[in-house]
C-alpha cells in the first residue's frame, strides 16, 4: 500500500509555471505507475499525464503536450509535474494516483487501475 500527498498548487497568471509534487510513503513506491489527474469545477476528472514504474514510459493528454513534464525520483519517492505556459483552462484540483497492477514499463492514461489517491492540490490560473 502507498499513501500520496500532493503539494505545489497555487494561484498563477496565465503563461506562468508551477511544479506539483506527489510525495509517496511506502517502500514499494518504485513498483507503482503514477498518474496525474485534474478536475475542474462542474467537470469530470481527466487524466493529464502518467509515468511508468520504471520511468521508461511517459504519456500526456493532448491538451498539455509540450507544456507539462512529468518525472519521478524513486530515491525521494516523489513524482513531479512541471507545468509551464499555464492557461485558464488548466484550472482545477490536481490529484496524483498510484497503479500497482500495470506492467512495470507501462502507465495507463487517461484512466486505469489507479487505486491509491492523494487528497489533491488546487491550481488556479487567472487570465
């Protein structure tokens, strides 16, 4: 089992940057694919990006390609989401989630068997 805590959200102007962190507890962190999701008010949750347990597979939803970068540091049991050139439509609560069941070299997006979730961090992009 793994516990996840997101941080790094905040208020930023359009065009700005934020780096989100997903800190995990548990000795088996390196065995989990990690996904980032977001949910805007009144909208369904959507997958944003994911990184496989081994780090060799990285995926992004089309809306964030070229602007967001996901990375992981297994020694620090943390996954990061660097978000650049933010837009108002990036506003929402961002969650990270862990998936133990996918193959080590794979991460599912836009959804998958993510069964451990953090509490979320708010990102607000003003125009």
